[in-house]
C-alpha cells in the first residue's frame, strides 16, 4: 500500500477536489410573482408586457411568468436582469421553460426561437441556450440548467446581465414561457496534489 502511494506521488498524479455549493444568487423576483419588478422588458415592433399572470398560458409555479413571443407578428420580445456574481464563484443559471409545437394550416411550423444570454461586465455577450418551437415541451415545463463559461469566473465581483429573448415571425402564435429563474454559485473544481504523510522507511528485515 505504501509503495503504491509513493508511486502515485512520484508520477505527479492529482485528485480532483469535489465541487460544492457556495450559496444562491440575488436574482430578484425569480418567479415573476411581483409582476415586472426588477426585470427590464423590451418588445418590438409591437407593445405589451411579456411578464404577466394571464391564465391563457399557465405558470410553472404561482401565477406569474414571462411570456416571450406569441404575438403572431414578426418581432422580438426580451426580458433581462442584472445580477452580481461573487468573486471566485462559478455561476450556474437555472430556469423552467415551456414551448409547444404548433401547426397553423398550410403555413406549417412558424419560426420561433428562444435565445438565453449572459453579458459580461465588459459588454461581451455569451449565448447559453437556444431552442426552436419545433422542439416543444409537449405542454409541460422542463428545467434547463447551464454553467456559465470561464469568462464569468473572476477574482472580483462581476455585474452580469441575464436575458431571455424570443424571435418570431407571423406564421403561428405560440410563446415561450419562462418561470422560476435562479442562479447558484459554486466553488470552482480544482486539482489538488496527493499528500503522502512523511515517515521513516526501513528495509524489510532491517
């Protein structure tokens, strides 16, 4: 056993330290139960509020949710919020999404795309997740979890903008529903050398 351990140390092999949770984010109004409080909304060229509690499309929990797209017009709808990523933490974004495959007579599938982005403090955007309405969730919500890239791991706190955007055409009317957004901060997984306790080694029979 000792010889084997000494061999491991000599070859420079490393053991990965386990990742661990380091707290949750300061995402405000994560379930949209307070309307559009703490969230920025943008729709173009049409008007309206993506964040609502309409019963036309149900929320994942509670009554509030973000309804992106679904106008039946060519355009874009977007919600965003700025959060602060702590120093030396890996941010992991989670949210629940629902989208249904919709047929509309001879027009077939309409173009409907969801894009989830994180913008770093220097203004660089990173696409975290995207999907088409051709890959629907069959009328139910599904959870999406994405680890942000290394650009968001820094030695000092960083202000990060999280956004959800739907781009659509006029063929079909079906929104992407977003609910229960959260950010978990984890410790970075690092490699640690195997430590072999010191001792006095004597030859066998000595």
